[in-house]
């Protein structure tokens, strides 16, 4: 038995939505009738146009997930536009541009940047939207 969720009318925040998987989440979910918040540190204009071309409802929000104030601003933008947040997809991540290699060869600055986005960024975004989800009686992350 699979898990099903009614998507139509839900407000879904997607981080890292300017391109790649995040962009596809935005297109797909908007196509199912969700109201999408396209959030990214990069310009979200192209994703917004793709969603709108398919008659989807979306807004964009500038978001640096590593910055708590930026995450709070994103949550306020979502609430101002749609009045609630039903779901958060923590998609933003640093991986493609990382040099990688053995753990003892990774530069500390690279490690710190990855942890700031890939770990702290999730925490920041959850902290920003959970109060609204609690007030509404629930949500999904």
C-alpha cells in the first residue's frame, strides 16, 4: 500500500529550486495544483516562468539556506503570499562543485561550506517554517 497525499491547493516550499531536481519538483507539484514557493540563492526566474507556462501557481523567494535570517525571510514571503506552509522540501545542497576525494584531503573551507548548506541549511529552513505548520495543525517536511 502506497502513501498518498492530496497535493492540490497545498503550499509547498522547495529549496534549491532554481535548477535541477528542485526545478522539476516545482514544475511537477505545480502541475498537480500545488502552490509552490521556489526558493534558492540563485535566480529563480527561469523556474518561475516554466511553472507559469504550465498554468501553475508559484512565487520565488531569494534564500541562502545557510543563513537563518534568510530562511525566516523566505518563510515570511511564503506566508504573506499564501497564508500558510503545508510542506517543505529541503532540496538545496552542495555536492556537484565539491572537489571531494579522501576525507583527509578535503579543505576545511570546503567542508564548512558543505556543512553550512547540507546540514545547517535544513535546520534553518525547518526552524523557519515549523511554527506556521504547528499553528495550522501540521505539515510535512
